[in-house]
C-alpha cells in the first residue's frame, strides 16, 4: 500500500508556510518596533487588500487549469472607470469596478474560448489591450480625481480604529470565495478541471462554462480591488502598477500548483498575507529598493520550494 | 547448480517471507527461473506477486528467505544494485517520456558524459546497436511519441536490457521481469511484443506477470501461480498443456462461477444508430432495453471510434443517433444529461487519481450530493459519504475506505471506482470500452455479475472489447467489426452454442 503524502503533507506545508509568516512578523517587529504599531498594521492591510483580491481571483483561474495575466491591467482599468464616475454616482460608483471587471473577465474567457487561444497568450494580449484602453481614457487629464467624502469612505473609514473598511470588504469576499471553492458544486468542478481535464469532460461536465466563470470571477475581484483603490487613493491614473507578479506569487506560493487541481483561495490568503507582511516589513525598515526586490524573490523561492514537495511525491508512483 | 531435469537455474528464491505489520504478504514463497525460459506469474491483485517481484529486484527486503542468482547468494541493496547484477524490471505504466528521442530515453538516468557534456554520439550509437541487436523497428533518433504503442513497449524493454550491450553488468546473462507488458495494447500489438519476447528468449530469461491468461499460456514455458501469499503451484507447459479454466481455478481457489445473462432482450428499442459513411466507420444497429450488445474489433476496425462517437467525444457528420426516439445532443455533457455514460479501461482519462474514492464516485452524481441554499449548490458531505459507501459496498472496493486516495488502489479497484460512479449515475445506456483491461480474474467476475444484474433491471450496455471470453459471457448480440464496418453479427442463440475457439475462427476468416 502506497503511503501517500496526501493530507499529512498538505498540513505540513501549511504549517511551514505559517511558520515562515510568523517568523517574518517576529523578525520585522524586532527590527523595527513601529512594525506592529497601529500605523504598521494599517500599512500591512493596505498592501494586503489588492494582492489578496487579485490572488483569490487568480486562484480560481489556476485551479481551472488556465492563466490570467490581465488582472493587473483590469485592476488599473477598473480603477480608472470608477474614478471617472465617482463624481456623478458618489458611493454607488464603487460598483463600477466589480461590474466592469466581470465584463473584462468574461471577455478574456471569450477570447480563450472562441479564439481557441491558450489562456496564457490570450490574457497576455488582453493585458496589453486593457492597459491601452486605460491610457486612452485618461488622455489629457493623466490623473482622475475622485475626492468625494462619501465615496472615499467606502474604502477608508475605519472599523475598530485599526481596520480600514476596504479590508472588511476584502475579507468578506475572500471568505465567500473560500466557501465557494471548498463547499459548492462549482468549486468541486473547478478543482476537477485542474486535476484531470479529460476525466471531467467525460463525466459530462461542460468544462468551457466553468472556465469562463473562473475568468469572470478573476475579473470581478480585480475590479473590486480597482474600485477600492480609486476610493482609497481618491483618484486613479493609468500608470502601470506592478501587481501582477505579487498576486500570482501569492496565489501559488502557499500551495496552489500552477497546474491547478489543488490548493485554493484559502492558500491564496496565506500567500497574500506573507507577501503583504514581507513588503511592508521591508518598507518599514527602509530597506534599499534593490535589496528589497532580491529578498522578495528569495522568500518566494523558499515558499515555493516548500510547496514543490507535493509534486515530487506525486511523481513517484 | 542444475535442477533434476538438467536445466540450469538462473534464479532461485526460497522461503521468502514478507510482512507489512500484521499482514503477511509473502508466506514462505519459493520460485525458480531457468535459463532462457519464459516464466509466467499469475495471481490476483493483492496475492503477493508484485511484492515478490519487488523482493527479487531489491525494491523490498524480505523478512526471511534467500535468493540465489546463478548459484551464488544474491541480496540486492536496491534496484540499481540488482540491475548491475543483471536483473531488472519493466514496470506496467512505462513512464515513457514522449518528447524524448529513443536514445535519450534509453539512456535516461544513466547518461554518458565526457566531463559535463553529454556524449550524444556514443549514446546514439550504442542505442542503435541495441535496437539492431534486438531487431526493434525504429531508429535512435525517433521521438517516443511517434512510435506505435507496441514499439514503445519494446523500447522500454530494450532500456532494461541496456546493460547487456554496454557491458555494465558484472555478468552476461540477463533476467528481465515484465509487469503487465501488454496492458493497453491491441491484440495485434500484443502479438508483436510477444514475438519479440520469443526471439529474445535465447539471451534473456523472462518473468512475465499478466492477467491475460490465454496469452500467457501461449508464450510461457512454465507458469507459477501465487495465491494469498503462497506459491500454489508451478505448471510446466511443455509437459502438459494447461487451459485458462484450470489456471483460473488455481488463482481463485475455486471454480469459476457462471454468470447468467438474459439472452432474449425485450423489444423496446432504446438506441438507434445509423452512422453511414463516417470518416472512420459505417455502421447501423440498435440496442434494446436490458440488452448487452458487444462489439469486437482490432485497431483500425473503427470500434473504439464508435464508442467515442456514441458518448460525443468524436464528431459525426450526418447520420441518425436517437435515444428513445429523440436525437442526441452534440456534446458529451448533453449526452450524459440524456442518459448515456462512458467507461473505459484507461482510468487515466476517467479518474481524478489524486482524489479520494468518495470524490471520484460523486463526480457526475451531483443530484445525489447537493443541497441548495439561496441558489447556491452546496455539497452535503453526509450525502456524499452515504453515496460512496453504498456503491463501494456494491462494487466491493478494497480497502473499504472512502477517503483512500485512488492512486494507492490497485488497477482493478481503480476500475471499480469508475464503475461505481456510473452505476450510481444509472444511465440508461452505458458504453463500455475495454472495461476490464488489466484487471484480475476475481474482479472481472464481480464486474460481469454487476453488469448482468444491472442489465436484468433494465439498463442497456454497449460493450466494446477485445476479450472474446468477456464478449461471449455477457452479450446477447455480438457485432464483429473490420475496417469500419460490421462484417458479421452473431445473435444470442448462435453465441451460446459457439465456444471461444469457434468465434476466433470466424474472425480469422474475415
């Protein structure tokens, strides 16, 4: 009887990543007492929210055996659209982000499905397209202001004086999608697609439909993040923002394999936390930019290495 | 060291004992292999034959017993060590790497380097030498993926014999153990592989493990039967011919049970198929309620394509495909919704192997495991558990643990999981494509019984198989296909009176 890593290995992975997370928190707070102050905790959350939302969305796409490279561009484009309508719609403008995000996500899916183009390439293209659209929209103004109090409050009013409201939205959505992934038919099917595409197809499931939905979710969540970003900053620009790689890293370092079929949004939560803590910790300690990038990369490698164990067990029959 | 008949013994194992905790996998087992012979080893899954082989090649250490290789004590530390002494095993699943060239694959794991640079020319030449030596019809530069399955199999056997040519072995003789060498091969391919084995016999002694009793009888010099961790007998096929039925009895420990299949099917037509002049086949037939209709054909006969067309994974151009009078939808999802299922012996395309048994059974059976809450379809773990336990019991899956990961199950049990899923789904029509490939005789019997019971309760089946025994046991009607057409149809009355040999003759005559 083969003793498979299986569940025990998964638990070990979570523990080791958690350990890494706690280790970092301890290290940073020792290095700089300001890390765990109110300002520090707020800073972590502000970094966490966009990475988390994008990572959760990307996780669904990864689990469905696809790739969404356009989440960063959707994030920017939706924040631009949101800022555009903030003055007319007030707080309701916050819905512009998720709505347009979902549409862009569906469009990704359409290119993938009807163009029969591998998702990696399809979203590489849409990433550039969406970025281009964003730049066209802001032509002339370069920065769209959205300073209405009522609108901004949706993101930056505080709960318990330490938690910005945007964090609350992000956590609600994250918990919801974790539930969807683990407990619903939809989630189970998406896992199945990543685990074995052929088997899922032969079991009578319309695979395309679910992959489309995964792209829509990813776009939706990127849109939520974009809308919240516009509210938080009080405006939006079309400047390219390097959030794609941290989001994908967050989605994959804590146990969701690139090929899908395992892991899930709960892993993305852990991954996002790790990266947010890492980034903020490095900033608070005023680590030099280049060194920061280096350390970031090393931590990602370590975390992925801890994940790779599972793949190796999998190859040994 | 010679045996009483004067044959030189290549390998002897005596009194091998192996325990896993309380479970005794090998109970004082002895085995011997003569030079230049083909020894067939048969036994149920879980009988201990795989464990025995692992002990022989050093992948497991026995708790007691000793092994002698050409008269000298042999206790390999690991498979690599065993290989350098001239004994190796070719595994069932091949682990072929499709994108490598033949010589790269053959040398995989023991590449020859000059310093740090791969000595490709040397490897290529040695591989060509090996291929020529063994008369394998391919070149060192061919890509594995471009080879036919039979040739691929031969290449993996060649990989195991590499030491023979390169002189890495400490000895010249060679023992190769083949684990299910013809699994997933068509019958023409199987005969190609076995012909090669007969050729190579002069220089290599073979131990072949297989569930295909008939073929093993044809190729083996002797056969050893392992049952419940014991060697229950070694038969010398040159002294006395052995029938599959006799072997069956030794393997199972009892007579084969008869399956009762209803031969006179009701006249209600469940499926009407008229697919004329398709690209790969041209057939027309119907299926009645409670009927099991069989299709026999070798590779190229279009029979497997027919199966794929029925489930919807192969596009058909025109033609009539009606279930209960209604035309079937185009996609697999639509067909499954309309009550058609598809089960193959190739579990890689049907099973989520890293998942538990429970989750594989519930895949497709959503209606049985969901509860709805505010428009969200949630999975009810209790219902899922119940479903899994019910059908695990029905199909007798061992070990009876719904959370067991499918990868750890034996081939036969993996098949049972897929069957359990489809039985739970209860499609009106189930298309079976070589469902018992690589499955041991005991499991096969259970399968047949389940199918017969299901048919008796009104479900219909289309059985596509290359196993004539299976077809004549189960089917009330058998269509023989060749070159895409049905060339002969045998109805139940005729089938009952014909034996396997007779059917074989008919097929030869086509």
